[in-house]
């Protein structure tokens, strides 16, 4: 057994738990207490660390985190961003600074039960899985969130990843090998679920019931969901480009057929060629199709520009350890 006091800053540990924090005041201490009761006490033979990443919180989350860190200086690290960079980059920062043989990603709102970590660790240490995913068999949330989540993951499942769990996932464990692969990619707009499924490493799915948020409110807004969906589709699917190609073919064929029909009507039936109203309709439809296609191309070009700029994905103000 490795005692907490014997661990140095650079010494590897058996597992690291990464927790992003954004305005989670009031739920941080209960989260850590549940980890102590359900996980640390059940894995006394293993060394561990907990990395909290404060993603630009505007409440008293940092003060609460520092209280936890001061009471547990050997096992708790707090990383503070200069501003809000997003949950994905908070996860990435945790990956970068983690020392564990495996890494567990856990949210700070207690919707994902910490007790599941014990099963994840068993899958990694005893069964040899490099990726362990907690899949949501049910969600104790509003109809709106369940409905939008179902639509989102259905689209991702059909366009990008057939193996995507129906309810999606965020709760997971990865090995150090998978972590190295993700850090090497350095995508400007990462879709982490896709990164895990794309890696091809042996994965284990563990179903669980997502609990109701007991304090605060979710910051996972509709606009962020849309951005996340676009990341998932644009990074791992050529479907939008294929839609553009197919749309262009359909419009060209329709115009060709309409031209022949108009010509034959003029020659055979002597139908006068007025059609100014139809002309306006065609112009509007074609202009709309062109603008849509340009928008899709622009989305990919913007992401390419974002990648080649090679800006740092986040800025750390201070690390408390």
C-alpha cells in the first residue's frame, strides 16, 4: 500500500479523478465526501489523486475547492483557468496534469454516482479494458433535456458513430495509453466522445441511472449542445458535403427537366412562356440552396483556420497543490 504522505508530485498513481468546475458552489464538498466514502475507502490499496479544474467560475467555487485542497494537500490539485474556456478544455487540462495509470472523468453536480468508479476500476485493473464508459440507461431530468438529448445522440449515431450509446455519455475511465493518444491529437474543437470511440481501444459499457441535480442549475445550454453536435458531425463525418453534392445534382436535374418541359410546351402546345413568378421562386430557392452550402463550407473552413492558428486551448492562471 502506498501512503498519501509518500507520494511525490511526479510519482505515478494508480488512478486520477478529474472534475471540471463551473459555478458548482455547494456541491463540491458533498462530491468529495462521496468519493471518500464510496471510492477511496474501498480502494485503500491503491494510490490516487483528484484534480479539480476551475473553468472560470463566477461564484465561490474556488474558495470551496481551496478548502478541500488544504485539507488534502497530498491528493488534491486545483487548476484555475483565467476565464471560462469550456468543459472540453477543462477535461483536457485534467488529462494533461494527471499522473494516474487510468483517468476517471466525473462531473461536480453528483448526477453521475461516484460509486460507479469502483466498477470502472475493476474493469481496468482486473479485466484489461482501456476505455470504460458509463452509459445512461435513464435520466432523472426534465422532458426537454431528455428529448433534446435523444435527438442529438440519434443524429450522432446515424452520421458519425454507430456505436454511440443511445443516451450518450460523459462519465468515463481511460487508460494512460488512451490519454496519450488524445493529447497527441490536439484538436481545436474536440469532440471527446468521438475521440474515445474512434480510438478503437477495447471498451466496456456500464449502464447507470443519471441522478437528478440536487443543487444549482446546468450550464449546458441549447447553444452549447448545438456547437457540440456540429463538432461531432464535422470532425468525424463527410455527410454535410455529401448532402451538398446531392442537393446540387437534384437542383441541376430539376432545372434541366423544367427547361425541356417548357421547350416542349412551347413547341407542341404553343404555350406562352410567361413564368416571371416561377422565375422569382427559382431564384429564391437556388439562392437559398447556395447560401446553405456556403454556410456548410464556411463552417469547415472556420474550423480549419481555428486548427492552424495553433492557439493554446486554455490559459491556466494558477495551480494549487
